């Protein structure tokens, strides 16, 4: 441990949480971890983390606890359920790195705040590669003093940390705005690329042109070159999680009374993919559904 090392709890060691936990260990912090997957716990322990049997046990020993979990329901259970963080006595700052939506963040805050815990929602963007490299964007909202307390820890995880507001949930809303844009643009990009392939254009040439033209986006710059054109479908973010984020965003938009015609149409495509066996597949595999419908493949290795 380094001279500035802190004792930190970390719950959720999956595709995103595992690399973030490793970044904290590499920075010299003492890490107390928990996950429902023993293999993930064993991996963290092999790198120097201390495994604990429950979220409550983590919160009983660590003044700062991060969570990185897949769904709002899991976040609520870990934070407020039986054996959850709410039962711990040492935790003073709780930071949720997951994407849960503003309402869940506020519900968790209402449950933890009476215990003297400052709640931060701190969703991240940048994918597995960003988590591994420590270059994630982190959108934090909540008490600024608590934010300053964990800012050094967040710097070990990401390079684009910003405090977006004092109101718990504002970070979640910003993350949903980001992911809604990404999901909708990806749906449109996939449709358009299949259309071009069906017309006989070389997908690699299409990509090269669009990537330096007005149609460029994260989808063309990151999703398309290797995950799609090389047929790897390995960006590292599951399609059902993108669908979850789209649905959370549109539910928040409905509560706010905003019109979301384009994004609602994109949601229908993700719903259709989910209903037809896409669970567990990478988000970039969405294009496979469109290829089936269109009768053309967006591949760098053309099959004439």
C-alpha cells in the first residue's frame, strides 16, 4: 500500500467492475470486494483484494464503497436489501458506477442517507477498453464534499471525471442521455450500412468514406472497424444492457413529458432483437438482425 492508500469497498466485479477494481488495486489502495461470482472474486483476490462474504460486510469495514452492477433491481438489493450495504456501520460514502436511472439513485439515497451515508451516482462511459485503460468518462452527481473525498479514487478509474450537479440522479440522467444517443445512432448506422451493402457497395469502402465524412460517429469509429467488418462482435457491452439503458432513458423522458419519436423507434429494434434471441450477444451484433432482414452482410471479407 502507498502512503496515500485508502480502504475501499468494491461490489460487482464483472466486465466493467473487474477492470475498475484492478485500477484501484494498481493505484495502491486496499480493496475489500464482493461478487456473486466466485471466479471474479478469486481473480481480484489473486491481485491483492480481500474478499468479504456480503455487501453488509464490505460496508462494515470500508468508509468508501463503490458498486458496479448490471441492473437497477440488483443495485437496490445490494444497497438496501437483506445483507445489503445499509446494514454496514463504517460506510460514509456510497458511489454507484452502474447505470440505473435517476429514480433508483434517489431511492437508494433515501435509504442510505438516514444512516449518515453520502450518496453519489457516478455512471461511467467508455466500455470495457476504457475501464481497462483507466480512461472512462465519469458523470458524478451528489454532495460536492463527498465528491471531493473520492475524486482521487475516481482519477484511478477515469480521465474524464466531472461533477454535474448536487442533486442525486443528475449523473444518471446525463449517462442515459449519452447512451440513448449512442444506441439510436448505432441503430441508424447499422441500417444504413446494410442498405449500402445490399446496393453492392464494399462495406470497407463505405466505412472509410463515412468515417471521414459527416456521418461519422462513435458507431463508425469504434463499433464498425473491427467488431463488425471483421465479424468479431466483441466491443464488450451486451446488447440487453444497451436495451435496458434505452428503456430507462425513455421511461425518464416519459416522466418528464418530453417527446422522443426517433429514440422510441430505435427502442423497437432493440426490443425485437431481444425477443429473437440476442440475449448475451454483444451490442454490435444488432447488425446481424438487420443483415438477415436485408439479405446483405456488412463484412470486410465480401462474399460475392
